[in-house]
C-alpha cells in the first residue's frame, strides 16, 4: 500500500471527511464547491473563477491523463485558463497515481506540489456533494496530518475580481478591429477565442476606465466571487452603454452588464457548477449544453424595460443571459462552448 | 439565429405505428433490442398511439401482454411485413428499434416502394440518412462533404502507385492483396522499404493491391448522440474501448465515461460527432465510432449507426438516460426540450448526463460450447452476452465485472492458474482469455511497457490492473485474516476484492471450502465496520436532488443514498445475469413478470441483476433496482440492507437457484420451494434416490472414477452412453460416445478421470421422444401445467430442440403418465412455484431425465401459447396466495405453437454446425399456426431458413435417418426439386425410385460434380446433412459441407426429424397461404 498522509476536510458546520493527501503537504482553507464535469481538471484548477475555492470533483477518478505542459503563446496559456492554479485545493474519491496521455509532462500530484496546492482523495465525494448541495457552498479547511491547521477563510469577503484581474493593460493578437476585454479574472480561452478570430484584444484591468480608449467592441469577462465587488467595473460599463459600441458579457460579465443596466442579482440555492447546463434561447426551440461555474443569477424582475432575457436555464428556469431590445448589448451566464456562434454574432456586430 | 426544422415530419399525428423487432437472439443482435423496443412501445402508449409489433421472438418482454397492442409472431422480412401492413394499415413505422434486422427490412420496404404505396411515414431518421450511413461509399462521400475523415483504402496496381498512396495516407499502412483469400499477401508497412517489398509480393498474387492507413493500436472511442428535428443535439456518453482498434467493440471491454481522454479530446470528438449527426440528418439516436490516435488528436470515423444499438443500450444503463424512449418520442416530432428527464422527472431530457461512478462492460463468450471454433478475438463478434459493472474505482468495477461474467472467475486475481504456453503470443494475439493472460503476465514480472507493446492497451488501464496484483501480493504476505492491517483490508475491498479473493490470498488453501474462507473474511470485516454503501444513479452526479431507485453498491464511500426503514415490505427478485448459451431473454421475461406481480400484489419489488441488455434492469420495471452482482456476498449485502420479506430465486435461471442453500443457511426467507428441496432436486444422488423411492423410472447412470469402472458399467447398459466429466480440459463438457474408440478419445483427450474428477456416465436411449413438463405448483400440488414435445429425438439439447406445444403426436397414455409422475414429484419435493421436468418416452416407457425447481427456458413460450401467465401464477403461489387452477385446459387450444432455435454458426468461424447434447443455439422464436405445418414453416422462416427454389443437397447419414428422410425426399421429388445426394444417400434414394444427381465428397476433389463446388456456385438452395453419429470429427467430409453451407449462407439442416418436418411443411403449404394473424386472433 502506498504511504500517504492522512488529510481531513473540516466544514464550517463541523462535518468532517477523512482521506489521504496527494498534493502539497500543507493545510489550507477556502470555500468548498463541487463541479460535476467529468474531465478538465487542469482547466478548472487554473480558472480564475475558482480563486479561493476548494474544488470537489464529483467524477470519482482524478488524474488519469496527467497534466499538459505549461506552454505559452503570447503569454497566453495554451492548455490552461490562466498562468497558475487558482483553486485552493482539490478533492476526489480516487486519485490515479499513474497517468497516461501523450500531452502530459507530469502528474497532477507533481503539479499540485509544485504550485503548493494540497489535495485529498479517498473521501466520499458524493456524500460531500449532497451535503454542499443542501447547505449551499460552505467554508472548509483541509488539515494535512503533521502540518499546522489554518483558520477558515471566506474568499467572498475579499475582492477576488481585483485579485485575479491583470494589473496592467495588455495587447493580444493583431487585427483591423479592436475589442476591449475587461479582465475580471478572465479565462485564457476567451482571449484565444478572440485572437483566433483575427481581433486585436486590449485586455484591461477590472477597474480600468477603458472608455478613454478607442474600441470597436467591449467584452466583459468571467470572474470569481460576488459580482457586487466589481462596482468600479459596473460604473465603467454604464459609460460604455452611453457610447453605444457593441457589448458582450460572459458569466460574471452577464451580472455586471445587468447591474450596469440597473438590475439586481441574487445568490442561487443550487449554484451551477458543471459542463452540462442546458440553456434555451428564449423565443426559439434552440437549446445548448453549456459549461458554467457560478453561484449568482440576475433577478429578471428588476430588469429595465428596454432590456429582455435572452437565455434561460432549462433545469431551474433561472436567467442565463440578457440583451438590450434595440442596442447591440448582450451577455450570457455561460462560457461560449457549444455556442461559439455567439462570439461570431458579436464580431458581426462590430 | 438559424432555425432548421426537418421538412420530413412536422405536425404529423400518428394513430397507429408498426414496430419491427429484431427476431431471435443471435450473436451481434441480442437482448438490447428487447429493451429498446419495449421503451419505444412505452413511449407510443404514453401518447395513446396504437402499436403493432412484428417479432417472432416469443420470449421477449416486448411481445407480452400489456406492451404492444397487437403482436405478430412472424418473421421480420419484407414479405411478411408487407402482409401485416396490408392488413393493419399503420400510418407510421419504427425501424430503429430492432437492430440491423429491422433496419435492413425497412430499407428494402422503402426501396421497393411499399412504404409509399401504403402511405406510411418513417418515424425518426429518414431512410435516406439510414442509407447514407449503411452504404460504405455513400457514407465516405457524405462525410467528405464536411471534411470529416473516414477510413479509406486506395486501390493501386503498381509499386509506384502504392508508394504515392502511402505517402498521402502516412505510414504505417496496411497492404492487402485484392481478391486474395485468407489475407494472403497482406501486412503492415512502417516505411517505404517495407512497402516496396510487400507490394511486390502482393502484386504477384493479385493484379490489384489496396493500401490503407494502419490504425493498429489506435484507441476506439464511441459517442451516443441524440438529435431532434429542431437540430438540438446532445451526446449522452463517451465510451472507451479497453482493447485497441482491431477488436470489435462487442468483443472488447468498454468503459464509460472515457478514462484516458483529456477534456480537449472529449470536446473535440463530441463536437465532431454532433457535426456529423447534423449533416447526415439523424432524427433520434445514433452511435458514432472513432479510431483515435493515442499520440495526437488525429482520428478516423469508423462508422455511424443510425439506430439504437448494443452501445446505446449500454449507454442508457450506464447513465440512466433512456435513449430508446427519447428517440421514440423524437420520432413523433417532439423536441428534446419538450421531454422530461425520466430519472429526475423534473428537469428536461435536453441535457448531457454527468456520472459520478465508472462503468465497465465486459463481453461473455461461450466458445467452449463449440467444436473447432477459433478462440482468437478480432474484428468480428463472437461473444453471446455482456455484463455491466458499476464502481467508484476502475479496479472495483473491473473485478465486479469479471465475477459477473460467470465463468468461474473471482475477479482479476485469485483465480485458478491458467496454463499459457506462450504469454507473449497470447498477449499479441488475444483470445477470450485476454484479461487473465494480462494477470498472468503481470504476476510473471512483465512490466507495463512490455504488456503495452504487445497489446497496445492504454497504459492507464494496465497501471490500474497492476494495483490489483500489488494488493494481492501484499495480502499474501499474511496468513491470518486478523493479521491483515485494517487499511489493507479496506483498500482491497475498495479495489473490488471479494471476501473469497481475500480469503484465498491470506488463508491460501487452508479452509476446506471457499464458503468457509468467505465467511471468515465476512465476519471479520463486518466487525471492523468495513461495509459497502448504496449509491444512486441520478444522471446529474448529485448536482440536483433526485428521487431515483437505480442503485449500486460500492466500498468507495461512507454514506448510503437510500434510507432503509426495515419495514420488511421488500421482495427481492434475483435476475439471470449475463446472457449466455442456455440462459437468455426468456429468464428476463420471467424476472420482469415476477416483478410486475410482486408490485401488483402490494409489495416493494426489488431487482438484482447486472445485464445491460435486459428489460429487468430498466429502473421503471421495479421499485428498487440494484445493478449489481448476483454472488452470495453481494446478495447478502443487499439483503442485510433491505431486510426483505423474502427472496425469489426461481425466475432467473440457474444462477439464483445455485445460491439457495447458502442463502437459506444465513436465514434468508426463500419464497416458494425450500432450499432443502431444491437441493434434493439438484443433487444427482438425492434426486435419483427419491425417484427410486417413488418408483419413477430414469435412465441408468453412475458416477465413476476409473476407466475400468466405466467399462463395467457400459457392459451393463451398452453403447451409446452420455458422458459428463466434472473436469473438462477443452471442448464441450458433455459428449455422447457410441463406441469404445470414441469413449477412449473423449476421456483421454478432452477430460480427466480420477477420484477428484469423477465422470457421470448415463445410458443413452436412442430414438426416444423428449417431453417437457412446465408447471406451477403450490404446496406440492400442481396448479397449472404445459406438456410439450420435441420434434427431434432425444440427444439434441432441449435448448436447441424444436418444441411443439400443445403436443400433437403423444399418446394419451403417455400424457396421463407424465402428469401422474409430475404430481408425485411436486408432492415429494413440496414444490411451491415454477418447475420443469424433462422426460424420455419410448413406447409409453417414461423416464425422468431432469428436474429443475425453477422456471425453465420454455416458460414464456408455453405461457404465451396457452395465454396463461405461468410466472404470474408461480409468483402469487410463492407469495403465499391461494391459487385457483386455471379453468381452461391446454388441450383445448385449436392452434399449435412451435419454438425453433436460432444458431449463430456463421459468426463462429470454424465451428462445426451440428446439434448435440450440449447446447449451441443463441436464441429462439415461437410462432403460432393453425396446425403443426403452418407453425413449423413460420418458425423456420423466422430463424432465417428460406424455402428452396430448385435444388436440395442431401447426405442423410445412418440407415435409420436415411429411412426417416425417405418420405421427405419423395415429397421434394414430387414438387419438382432437383435432389443432389452424396454416395450412400444417392444409392438409397435411387433404390427407392427417387431420381437424384450423385455428387462427390470433398475428399474426392477430382471427381465431378463436386459438392463444395455446387455450394460455391450457389447451385444449392438447401443442405440436409445428417451426421452419422453424434460425435463429430472436425475434418470429415460432412464437416466441410456443413461449414461451407454456413459460410455461404445456404440453409442447413442436420437433424432428420426436423429436416423432414420442414420439408413436409414447405412442400404442402405455400408461403403465400400462411395466415397473418395476431396473437390475440388465435
């Protein structure tokens, strides 16, 4: 049997789960959230939206295909969603100590150790998921045998958007048309998706007043935590609404655009944390399987008159996107995946 | 935003639809289509649409009362389907739910204009799209249109052209000589030098050479895709073959979800699948198969199946997503967003399931049942069934699965030692034992790299298997269970080790029986709190709350998903496990019917079964479904959780029946006949003694341990004898020996006689009738019974025999005596529930050959023919109810049912297609007719026979069978058939004034006309080849003719009685005169 250190997950309500360590041997704490995607741990761990989170994968076996190399093209990661792991820890039922994939250059365990991220396997992740589902995401800490226990940490008390956003304006790609990407903690795939389409991307910090720049279109990225923290962004978006250039919001960008328009958001009882969220474009028979990771939704009843809902979640009926009735503004709660066409539509507008 | 409604079937409201079934179970087309069809029927019924079903497979659930509205037990061929259409005038037809049989039939009906003529619309995927996927050229062309890569080969006629083709395709390539048999001149080329050498050689055999990209060692990945008419698509599951490309997916171990693909890989293949499905225009469900390069993201599309398939049934069971049901609804015009997820009942069917467990499918082979068959597995399917196991580690799932297969294995480790002469070769050229060869190799010190290089199985799977070997070795370091560290014991259980495997590793051979070691481990681990937990399959990985009754057990967890109240209201029904030769869909029908009765009578119906091809494992058939093992250990785990009122062991065939004694010893309330009485029937010695006491005759038999004793016994009873060794080296487990030489050969070569391995020798009575009694008793009194007779004489396994019910040619005296004997046995064994007795009858001498205190294979047949549900009666009896004897008597039927067997010899390369004492059929049909003749004709046509047009080749074996066949030969002659006959048969027929053309045996290749040549030239429409004796020699003339008939798809009959019956039927009744009547109309 493999020698592993005992690792315990302690939730803020006192519930504990005991497993074994396979990551960095240090204790940590954060907000415990689950995700039901069956593949994609390198992407999830590096997603800035996971900042401060202890990630629970409901698929029980983790690490099968190792980790792809950290290759960068134009400072944008080719396989990851950012340049580092944002999650605080990862938890699975079973860890695959051996991996097999042609792209892998190291194991998940090696990577986690490199980046100082603890990890646990050998706990009943289904029971944990049900517990989180019924009680909402909650704080938790991981105590690795022989290391010092830390205090609970609530990432939502911090401005995570500020924490994960770029600090300076960056230019990516080259093209006749320019889009401003407000980085609230953007996934690199958004940048890859835009440069691939021949656009020049001006990536700006979350609180940067981009309205002074000249641009053809505006994209508001995804990001971690509570949208209420990004007040500065909301104020800038309000200005952009006056300017009238096309605007597209993604994930948190959806919340921020709604807030700029004057609507309110609320925390969902069951957040959306999976690759398989079904959404329907309102007024059509067109449905999409989307990838989502968020805990807030727009309160549609607070949407101003000149705005309308554009997408809705088919599981719980919550809003998944809004658009302006007459102007080229829209946003979606999900990441463009099966819905690549949305980016194309946006580009067609600019 | 674009909107693409398919122009085919908007706003059509259907009133009556025709569903085509898949007919008898055969290799490649088995129980999965009963499941798919049943789901389609449920979907139609929910809409109030009348369903008309054509399926001669009488043992299926879909052909039962309460399923289809009208059922025709007729062949699924264009001829009969048209007749049904003419009579029923349906407005729609479902082609996607009856496998290749239904699809092919549908395409023919479309092409011949029948569907158009009667104004019938095809529900779901349009026929053109079906043809685009079925026709190789159309398919490649279609995918070329959207730049999707398929597997192509290029035909060249020179070395230069071959080089050019190879450079285009990229090395390695395969070179095949066109028009050359048996792969002569074919091979792999890694570079140009090898290509030049091989092409030169190949061109010397053949004017044309095919160059094809070699995908050796590529992964095989499958997706199930659903599309509605609004162009909404979902993929339901990615599945990965454990075995690399080259091994048919039906022969491969398959895992779901895929295990070695990254998210990029999965998303790439998923999007590609959706792109293809949209382009082809599927409306409903389809399966996409890929070859995927393990070293890049290169791929080829192998095929797209525009219908429900074995893989879709697996994906449904693996995820809980009811693909067939949804496909049927989509066929009616629904959008996915308009349908509900039937697990959550709340969220829509437009979603992609997320699973929080791993599923492993393993094939079940029965190659040991056949003489001469090749054991290598490859690109054609030979497996007869499959199992699906669920766990939360790969190790747990694969070990469960290897036990479920039911071939005496305990998992990946802890099995009896396999003798493998050349491990390298066995790894390189896989057989049905492949996985155990890997175990052996790992134990023998092969590294993962060694095995990878020989098998190309992804290293991830091999690493995981290595973990099992490591744990086994660690366990072996201890000698007492209590010395094993708790953590190690827990790890072993998390890796799917059974109590038995742990006992074997630790206690070695010390306990006297496996059962003893088992209970030592069980008690100890229970005292430590090492117990499995129950988890739900909910399609959403617990993201949303779901009330689901679809369950499995795992050691990788700490909390049960189900709250047990201990109300003792459960009735646990044990299912039948993997389909295999001798146990298939008929026991599923029995299980489903038992569940329905249990539920109707107010109990909680609980099913345990693990066969993904069944209806009994459909979670809406029962109140709780445990998709799990039927081992003693697992059944006890479930019973301890459920605290049921009782358990039913008599409807799932032999697997549950075998557990009776041990479950009884644990205090489980076995409903119906007691375990002690079951043992009295199962134990040869006890049963025989009981018959002696009752004064009931049986064939003489003895259990013997030496050659001398065997000879002495044969001196008393005479040849032939039936020999059943308890230990078999190779080949069949049972054999009839007609003389000293055969006995010698069988016992020396195939078996082993010793004190440890006794042999049972039974006198073999020739030319005796075999009769079956299927019955239900309550407290020792028979309440309902059905007597049926075999068309063949005894000697053909009852599972292969053609059975007639009610009997048409039995003496009243025989019937009376059979009833009397059955009543005596029922009383003596205090039977409550179903049972079956087999008799031999010769001149009113009745002997009992076998008695099973459980439902038999023929229960659905006799239930449906008599219209008395024997399982319902039996279940009610087992629940302790008073059973009224049914009013009507089976003798009052003014029609006849014939059950005929389906063989799959064409799939089993090399196998001798003869019938013997061991069963070899893979399925059956049951047809009704106004008389024997009509029923025989329908049933024979249903299992694939065709009425010959012109000529018949006859070799009629022994003098006795020559005489038996004389009348049939006369009828053939009278009807104007040309009769070809081999030497002895020709002489005999000529002596009897029947003109024949004499043909020569394969051993006289220079003589003309030559039998084999006539077959190859398609000069023969029917072959009657009766083997001289009951033991077959593979290389004989007869074998060559029989095998050629099978390989050339020419109908073959090898039994004189059946051949006579069939010839009599088609010479006296025209196919056009067959009545087209529903089951109800009889």
